[in-house]
C-alpha cells in the first residue's frame, strides 16, 4: 500500500467516524508498531520489546537490556 493510498484511507475513515485524522493516524501507527514488535519477539525466540518514556527497549533472554533494537 502506498503512502497516498493509506492517507486517503485514513482521511475517509476519520470523516466517516467523525473524528480527527490525527487520531486515526496515531491509531494506525500504534497498530503497525505493535504488530512489528510482536513479529520480532516471535522471530527472536522470546525477545521482549517495550516502549518506556518514549524510547524502545529490547530484552533478550540471556542478554542485558539495551535501549534500542539492533
């Protein structure tokens, strides 16, 4: 899906729901990020990702935590 197509879909949904397009954009961004983090955690064999204070933190079994994902 292209950026233009996604933008049109977000604007149409926001208009249909009667809400601000920024709120829908935030919702879509959250869904994309959470889906990506879930996939990475499954692929990495149990690594856990959290967002704390606006930064992404990764925790991997047997390793110390570090502030950003490799």
